[in-house]
C-alpha cells in the first residue's frame, strides 16, 4: 500500500506502550511514508514495524548519541525530508531525549507534527480511580531517599492528582517516602499496562508500600498515581506548635513526631526537630 507523500517536517509519533495493536492508523501511515524514522532502540522499533509490515529507514536517536545525530537530522529537514521520531513505548518527549530535537527543529523553522496515541501516564490515570480533572506529571523522582523526600515536599501542596514513573527495585522505598512525606493518601500502582500481566493495585500509600516491601520488587514498567491532598486547609506554624505541645503531654518525642507527621502529612524529621526545640524550652 502506497502512502501519500508527507509534508516536510518532524513527525512526533506515539507508539504502543505494550500491546502492539495500540497504534493509530495515522501513525502507521506516517511511519510507512517517512524518509527516516528516529528511534531510541532500533531493535524495539523493528518489532513494531515488522508486526505491521512496515520497512522504513531507521536510525538511532537516544541520550548517548543525540548531540552528534541532531545536526544531521536538521540538515535532512533542511533538504525537505519528512522525519518521524518515536520512543521505545508511548509518546515521545515524555521522559525521553526528544525535546531538544523538537526545540532545535522549531528554532530552524521546520514544522513539527504531533501524531498522538498511547501514553502510560494517561492510561494509568484513567484506570486508577482517582480524580482526573486536574493532574500533575512528575515522571521519575530522584533515586536517593533524601533527595526524593525533598522533591516530594515541594510537590505536597499541589492540588492535583500526581503521576510518577518508578522502577521495580525502588518501588517499595519510594512508596514509603511518599507515605511519610505526602501523608495518608489513596494511590494506585499500575504495572505492565496493556500487556499480558497488567496489574493495577489500589490502596493507601502506606498499604501499598507494605505490600511491595513484603512481595519484593515487581517486574515491568510502573506508573504510580497518587490522590491530591485532602480538603483540610494547610496548618500554620501556630497550629503545628499547638499539636506538638498537646502530643508531648502523653507521648514521647519519637511517638509524638510520628503521630503528628501521619496526621498532617509533614515530614517526620521536621516535626521531630520542632518537638525537640519545644521540649528544650520547658
């Protein structure tokens, strides 16, 4: 089947996140007619193309070669080529190196065509059972616990459902840090979406953290969706201090800090430091 000639420019093409049938007819037309298809891993993209009986010219474009390949791509665009950009799975530019290429193409005056389709973040959002009218995509959090908690603290007050990507080996610890920093919130762990072993596990952050701590690191691609903060207004300094004083009447420093951290969603270390300061004033 002969596809119509594509207009010159860069085509940002979404590909399936698992099930190879989750690709649009327009995406197939673009991949069939493109002068060149840029992909993260040519072996991964080849499987998709083979499934749909397509054989365009492929070239690798990823974090390690982007700086050297980008000028050559821009030169081809300048000649009037139609070039498609795909990621290994899902929509390009979401947690992959495509942004700089799109930015450079626009700066050079070339057209950029979005070819929409599958997205792991949106697939997880609609299946999580959490508010979807407003959401914030964070992507991957820092790998170290301290930096991860610091970033979560910055995100804590955002009035929207949060979407994170995470790896299996870090999942339990990451969920535990979320529970400690974000407080008691509902969440969903969405794994291997659209694939044979798709799993969506729902519960509170602390319950999910306990489950994966016991079950061990799961395999596959993982999206964590976390409910927005509750309707309770943010506490001011005086409110927090009063809660600490009341708790210290019956609890130890450690237990009082843990209880207030769980109630307010504030970091336990922060509460402990305040409680220690108040106890020292007595």
